[in-house]
C-alpha cells in the first residue's frame, strides 16, 4: 500500500478512526468494523502496562465496571486482562475489556490492511517497535502520536518503522502560518518521518504543496462531514481519518471512474 497516496490522481487512503461507526473506541469490534467497511488503514491508540505490554487505550486512568479506579501504567497485564472497565468517550458509553496491540496486529496482518498506531506515551515506542519487529510487520504498520521529540525517539529506537510527525497545534496558533508549515516540514524531515499528521482545520492547499515539495505526505484528522471529506480529497491529502467511515467510502465510490 502506498503511504503517499493520493495526490491529485487517486482518492486518499481511508483511515478508520478508532471507535468508527458508533463502536467503542479501542476495541476489536471497532477494528473489524473499519475493515468490513473497506478502510485502508485502522487507527488505534496505544499505551503500555506496568510490565511493558502494549494495549489499546486512549487514557491511562479508568473506572472499573464494579467501581474503583486503575491506571494502565501501574497495572500488570495479567491483572488488567481480567478487568472490565467503563468506557465513556465521543458520546458513547459502555463496558469493555482491554485488547493488546498483538491482538490488533494479527487481525491487520490477515486482512492485508495497514495499522496506524497512535502512541500515547514514550514507553509505547519501544513496545510497539519490538512487537512489529517480532511479527515482521514493518510494511503494514506506521506510527503517529509523535511530535518532534517522540518522532526522534522512534527513529533512534527503530529506524525501519515508518512514522508520521504530529503537527503541533500550539505552533500553528503561535506563529505566522507559513512559518508553522515550514517548521513542521523541517521537523518531519529531521526525524525521518514520511509525512505529517495534522488536524484538518490547519490544512490549506499551501501546506499540501509545501509538504509535497518536501517529499512528505499529509494525513488529515478527524473529518466526519462529507463536504469536508470532498474538500480535503480535492486538495490532494494522502489520507483522511474519519469515524464516519461509511460516508468516506461512499464518497470514494461516487468519485470512482
């Protein structure tokens, strides 16, 4: 799969945001739903347990279904795997248990899709890199959740692992737009990133053009309105991340020759 798609010649890669189509975030149900709908890339959040096991989770602190609170970073996996916790995110509520990154990657490998691992901690870099190496899945996995420092850490730990630079929203709000674009591209290249992962409202044709000149792909997150999906597809971004995967798939079909 070409991580630099699409330019102006094809439709952007469809990335299913975790919790797509009303599923609970960071569950295998979400993963399978994205695959079923035809997403090219499945995005999931990654944290690490006290004993170094990578699990799918956005937050460190959770409330158990029976009460009480736990922190993933302070809990061994053998204990964590037995727990059911309350999930309440993006307007959805339910109970869930934790899945491992290895669970996710085995599904991804058999599906032929790509995994976008949104790393929530520096510790997740080492855990993800080692698992991807062990499963020999460098061609089906890339990292996000990496601002400049974490991107450099990932490069030092495992240079074979593809990664996106997370654009710094504070930078875009603090300096002139063209300066922020230039600095973001420089930071991405300095850490050997293949592209930029950026909140969609910061994307303009000028940014896409500068990234292309720099040899960088632009990954837009998180876009759920069809009119905006069409806007960014026309700009030539390489990927659009959406919870509303069905709408993005329908737009792709509509625009197919």
